[in-house]
């Protein structure tokens, strides 16, 4: 990367993106920690609550699938504004649905939240890659650290609200007011005109129009290096999603921990991820992206292996910290690598983000199916194998200069 002295506009943009990453984390963690109270308020069974929660999965997938084409057509700023607007509208709708004990309204609110996060995350990552190049040093890890920080704050507030019995509708309404104020502070710093499709080097056949949106992304599926980066993203985000969805139950059912201690172990995982992301920039600058990603994948593998194979709750709890630290930089660093892997940064980041979110959303339910038949500790073994594959593929994430030098040496 070139060393460029950031000007005030770029610094304001980075601060705006920090808020745009933190708000979804705050909103989502608030909802997750109050889910038991919402279930009681709705009087829903486990199966009915599963259908309510399915609204967020549908919304997330719709947002992710649409984000790349929308950014290519409208640039990032309108997509971030629309996505964050949907997140805020979703929190408000979920609050109203909980107050009215309407499962359908709550599900609609979760659909809005999921769609908003899908849209804003992809567009914000595109902006983050631009700011990273302008700063001349890693920026995306700290931006994703803001998401983790928002998650930790939201989880702590949610646990406190549940402990004192604070009504869920008022809790969600308070978070909505805070999130709206934070977003109002972020809007002026978002620069227009970023994320426009870049011209591709090879002329289109028969002098036809340059493909846009989804067709540009489909062309990238033929890029072997980008596919290897996608393999890194898939393994890393699956490991993150497996911990997010199953870690408390894994500690309780697999290691016999009390429920409260199992939740505390997950809080430690989330906090470790936040620390790793905030501290990751200097580490990447010192050792390079492939070494940090490969080392992180191996650290994650050690953590998962200890949790799966060692019959000692204390050792498993400590291993979770390795799991969190190892996965913390996987997604942001792989997105940086995808953006630098060739022309058309927007489509490359959108496609790589989509691979990551597919792993995050679809992988954990499949692990639950395995856990039902073989136990949750055994269900982590596919994650272990895929994270080892990510370690093998990590050299593909080298920056452009390193990749060119390697190609020159082998020519």
C-alpha cells in the first residue's frame, strides 16, 4: 500500500464508518439477549419462535444478494443510508410487535433488521476498503472491531435489562433513540460517489455493454485467486458463526457448565474478538496479511480442537479465547485481500461478503443437525477441517505487490 497522509475528509469518513459498523452490532446484540423475554411476551413455542427468527435470516439473505448490484448502480452512500434506515425501522417495528404481542410484526421487524444489515455491511466494507487504501494501512480490522464492540455493549445492556426486568419494548425503543442519534452523527461523513463499477481490462465481446451487478460478479467466479480468498472467508466466518450460535450450549451440554457460566464464556469470546480486531492493524503491518490470517486460522483450529477433544471445562473455556482471537481478523482481512485482488473492487468485495454471510447464516443450522445426532462437540469437527483449509489457502491473500513479485519470480 502507498503511504498517504489522510486528510480531514478521509478521517471523518472513517469515523462515520465506525458508527455504521457499531450500530448493527448494538441493535442485533440487544435483540439476541432479550429473545427469551420476547418469547414469553409472545407466548410462542420453540418452533413458533424459530419461525419468527427466520425473518432475520430471510432479510439478511435478501440484503446480501441485492447489495452488490445496488452499490454498482447507486454507489455506496445511498445503499448505506437505506440499509441503516432499515435497521432502525426494524428495531422500532420489533419494539411495537413486542408491545402488541404480535409475532408477525416482530418477524417483520427482524426481516427489516436482517435486510438492513446485509445492505449496509456490504456497502460499508466497500467504503472501508477505499479508506484503507487512502490511509495506507489496515483499517477494516478496526472497523469490524467497532461491530464487535457494539455487540459487547448491546449484550451487556441486554443482560442488565433482563436482570432487572426492564420491559423489552422500552428497551428496544431506548436503543432505537441512541442508534438514531449515532447514525445522524455518521451521515455527514459518508462521501458520495464511491463504489462505482471500474472498467474491466478486457473489452466486452462484440463491443457490447460492460456487464454490471450480478453479471460482473459471476465473471469473477472464474478468478482462481478470488475463489481461494473466498475459501478463507468461508472457513473463518463459519468458525465465527458456529461460536455465535452454539458456544453457550456447547459449554453447557458438552462440558457440563452452568447456564450462566456458558453465557459468560460466549461473552469472553465476543470480547476477545473485539480486542483482536482493534489490535490487528499494527500486527498486520508488521507480519503481513497472509501470516496473520494463516496464524489466526491455526490458532482457531487449536481452540476448536481443545473444546472438542479435551474433557476439562476450564481448559475448554480458555480454548474459547484462542478461538475468538484466531477468528477475529479473518473476515476483514480477507475482504481487504478481495478488494486488492484485481479490478472492480466493488464486485469483488460484494462476492466475498456474500460467501462469508452464506457461511455465517447457513452453516450453524447444519451444525445443529449434526449436533442433534452426534453431539455438539463432534459437530465442530467439520469447522475444524474447514479452518485448516483456510490456513492452507491464506497465502492467496497476499497484497498486490507481493503477488506480482511472486509471479515475476516464477515466470
